C-alpha cells in the first residue's frame, strides 16, 4: 500500500519512511504541504502522515486541503507534546489520529494500523449507505410507477365505459403540456401538468352513471352532482399524492373560473392554481371538440372562438393565448371524433356538458 510522509525535517522523515517500509508500505516523501499536494495530485495515496509545523503550508492547511479534495485519504498528524490542542483540532477537522513527538516506533505502527482500519470502516459504511440510497431510490421510483399504472388503469376503466370520453385525459395532457412548454415552464411543472391532466376527471368514478351519461338536459342538482367529481377526485388521490400537491390542485381546481363562479371553491383569478388554469383550457377545448350523445363535436374554429370569448371570464387570457400559439396549426390537432357542423349551444349548457 502506498503512503505519503510529510515533514520538513529530513531526518525525522527518514525514520518514519524506514518504519513504514518495514511494514510493507511504499513511501513517497514531501518536505512541505505544497510538495505534498503535488504528490497527491499525481498519485493515489490512501494514507498520509504529516508533521504540523512546516514552512510554506503547515500541516493544518494541508489537512484542510486533503479533507476537501480527497476525503477518502486517512491522515495521521505528528505533533509536539505542546501541540496537543492543535492535534485535537486536527481530529475535529477529519484527521483519523495523531502521534505525539517524541514517539516510539511501536506507537506509530499501532496508530497507522488503527487509522487504516478506521478508514476501511468509513469507506465500507459509505459504500453501504450509497448502496442503500440507490436501492431506496429504485424502490421509490418503482412505487411511483406502480401508482401511476394503477391510476392510469382507473382512468382507462372510466373512459372505456363511455365512448364519448375515450382518450379524453390523454388529449388533455397533450394540450396542457403543449401550453406549459409554450409558457416555458420548467420540466417539473410539465410533469406535474401531465400527471394532473391524466387524473383530472378520476373523481367521476364517484358520480352516478345515470347522471354522468344522461343524454338529456341536466337539472341544477345533477349538474352540481357531476361537478363534485373535482372534490371526490382530490379526496381519492389525496393520501396517495402527498408528494404531488401541484397535480392534486389540478384535480380539485380544473373547473374553477376566472370570474369566481366555478367549482368547487369559487376561486377567482390569480387565486386559482396556475396549472389548474392551464388544464381548464385544455379540458374545455377537448370537451368542445368531442362529440356528445346530444350533440356532435364543435369544429375547431368554433371551439377556438369559445376560448377567445371566455378570456378573463372563464379562462386565463395568458393561457388561452399560449394554447393558440402552441397549436397554431389547428388542422394538426389530434381531434377525438369526426367533426360535424358547428352547433351553437347556450353558454350555460356548454359549461354543464363540459364537466
Ligand atoms: Fe372535469
């Protein structure tokens, strides 16, 4: 094993080198801290034995450099008896042991062996921790995947029941992430939007089917019941998504309106979570361009006009503009069903059916 002996007194250095070579070490030598650093930059050395008092760069400064640049090196400092305080300071800084001058060779031998043992234990512990952290990270990732697979299966099951909403969540995710990118939101926000969009209507599993798929006009009570899917969704996902409050906010607030008349909390303007405002536009656009039992899907131009008209009332103006910029080529949109003739519905009926 290689080691480095640092001392400005050549005689003492030789004594240490001879001793360590007798123990099977291959020794490098340095007369100062600066020289020692030059050696360490060139060679991988697991053990350094260093005097404290040296010209140019003393042992304390050398130790500080070693601890910050090569934390795996074991350092044993050599001190005069009068320097015990500095020796203790060195231990606090990361030296593994110290030897007081004048020293017995047996003592040096014992300290060096002990320091190397300590180093080995520290490295083993470090590797073990690293290994554990890696395993925990893999498991956490897997748990997240399983969770996503589970909720995606739920969304799919929900959409399978209703031909009119098939693929809705995936299209909303596509529109909403397109808006987010247009607004230059960071990758984390885009991921949050994707997750929130996939799950935004999950609460509909708690809505009575007779109401959810009712072909005719909804009563006020029925409309309110459908809108409860925002609260139900947030309640179902709440315990599972403590780490994803942004996505949860999308589930709860995607039917809020800028004018404060939305569901479920009647939030207005800036108080509506921004990501939910984005999903609201994406959701509305897809709902409008999807066919319903009681009407065909709107043509794109008509849906765009509805978004324009809803700026500042139902929708965030910035978000609508970003949507129109992101999907400027409306003919390239992944529309759900063949578009039929535009149908003008009264605004309140549109809102009710959008749920
Ligand atoms: Fe919804």
